[in-house]
């Protein structure tokens, strides 16, 4: 079974980051780069076990973010840093661009305002298109299209490799990751004493990046919560790779006051994604897929791109977003207790994560804590998972292929368990390798995967499958 990182209750960390989602992983990296000794406290068996495991994987420009908002600032900063560091970390990008499509005259009338907002946000790669121009750009679009706004800078990335790389670099700089470590309480008296299910952690400062439990964590730290998490479920449909040729670009709807709407977009893994729905619920842990919702997604997807009606479904899933009673990010700094809360980070969290990390460090600097950056930053590179990168099966000596749908080799699977952030459960293994994520959804390879991972997970693969069924 996976062992936790070693630490003692006598260890004093500079910063404790609560939550190992994409934001928490980015924050850990940024503070470690600044010279802080960091501990990441994650209640799940693996990183990305909450809201971060399910998203549309779009690297946003911020063209439609509220003008002069913190979200806009951090999305732009996060996107820029991703573009700067992605090659060194071996992270993919699929340069698709996006079309905001209007399907009614009323929606078409809103496109000029969206373009104007984008330009106010200093996003200038925007162009209003007629129906003919848009369909020339993407011929498979339905003929009922009225008009579109082209957003050249919107792209697709791998949603799981990025936070893995961020955390791996933090660990290479001396950070510690604690999994199966739910925060139970926190007390500040010159330093933070944090009681977790993995033991006591002592740190000078704390950053709450707990996502769906952000308000709960604030309460357990002794703060009066400034916001309330209202989980919003999003269901997705993943279409077979045959759909990819029809969807070379991201297709966005004209947003409403309530939601950004249903997106049709390619993925870094060669599939096409349709979703998400937007459904309020109370449960912060379990997001179930519902037949009616999935059928509605399929229907809407085929209305947007008619050719998708004949494409089989590879997978369905649902995720939760940490929505609050306001659309804005809920970021709070408490200098007297050296505590920072990064809450309410919803659909743009993947794009804004690196920007949020820089912002958190800037807030931390106001606490008067002096950090000394390391003399040397170790190089970290994560395995290639995207279809635009060379993968292990393409090497002449790749050996056994375990998952034939996604062409995952035995060597790749074994390498994950030798890495600095080995998977803590089967979901983590899937996110690191793509094993079991293809057309058969593990029907042919799960027995082999169960054999290979015997004794490595707290919950064996066979049991995990029963719990999910």
C-alpha cells in the first residue's frame, strides 16, 4: 500500500497548504520556488480527488471574465505562466481556438457586447464571423448557426498532468505531501497547530485551497466563513475518438447569467467532450450521472454538430464545482493569523491556478515572513499523455501494452509507482496513464491492472469498481 510522506510532529513548516487540487498543487509549487518549506494536506487518497478531477480542460484567455475582476487578472496571469513553463515540464497544449456560437438572432445580438468586453479585458485576438465564415472554419457546425465570435487564444490542455507537474516540482524542492489527511481543527498561537487524521502538523502560515470544503476548512481553522459552498454538479459525455475530426475547435455557447452553458470541445486525449450541465445539489462528495441529463447533452451536442449523432459514447462522468452565493472568487487574507483562503474557484480554476499561486505568495509577503529562494531549481518533467506528444507505445522497446484502447504500456504504469507522486487509488492511476479510460472502459485491461496494483491501494481495484457500480 502507498506510504505517506514521512514527517514528525516536531517539524515546523513555513506554509501548510490545505487541499491538493489544481490550485493547491500550484500554490505548493510557487511557495517552494520562493524558498518556503511546504506541507500539502489532502483528505483524499490521491491528489485531484475533489473538484479538480472533472473539468473541461480549457486554457482560458479571460475574454469573458468580469472587467477589472480578480478572476480576470489571475486567469491571464495563470495562462501566461502555463505557456512559459509548459515545455520545461513536458505539458501539452492543443491550439484549437474557440468559437462562441449564436444559434438565435437574440444570441447573435450579444456577440458584439462579448467582443467589446474581451477587448476591454485586453484580449484582442477576437473576430466576429458570419455563419459562412464560422462554418468554413469548422465545416461540421450545424447550418442553423446564425453567427459566431472567434477567440483565437482559447486552447485545450491536459487537466491532470499540469497539477501533477506543479506538485512534483514542489516535492523536488523539499515539500511534503500528506494524503488521507483530513483537517480536523486548527489553532493559531504564534504558529498554526493543525490536527489531521494523519497526525499533527505545525506551520507558520496556512493557505486554504480546499475547494468544495473551503468554507468547512475555514470553520475548522476557527474563522467565521465569509462564503458558503453551494456545490454545482456538471455532467459530461465523452465521445469516441472518431468524433475528433468533426470538432477541431472549442465550441462555446453565448453565456447566460446563470451558467457558461454546454461546451463541445476536443480533448488532449483525442476524444470530444460535451458538457457540463449545471445542477445545484447539497452533496459535496458524490456526483452521480443521470440518464436524462446525459441524453440532453447528447441531443444538444448533435444539434451543434450533427455528425456527432452517429458517434458512440466512450464514457460519462460528473464532477462538482465549488460554487458560492457569488460568482466572484472568494479570496481572503488574515495577516494577524497568517492565513489565506482561496475559495469559490469554479470553472476557470485550471487556467487561473498559477495566477492564484502568485497572488497567494504576494499576500503572504505582507505577513512579514522572509523567504529565501533556492539557489537551484530542479528540472521536473511529467510523462506525455496528450495525442500531440510522443508517447511510450511509439518507442521501439515499449514492451507489453496493458490498455489497448489508450495504448498504455506496462512500463508507463510501473513508472508511476516509482515517481515522486505515485497514485493513491485507481482514479489516480487512470489520470496518470489513461489506462482504462478508452472505449471498453477497462473491460479488457482491469484484470491485468488489478494484478499489477495488488497491495498498492487502500481500496483494491475490484472493490473500487463495485463501489462505483
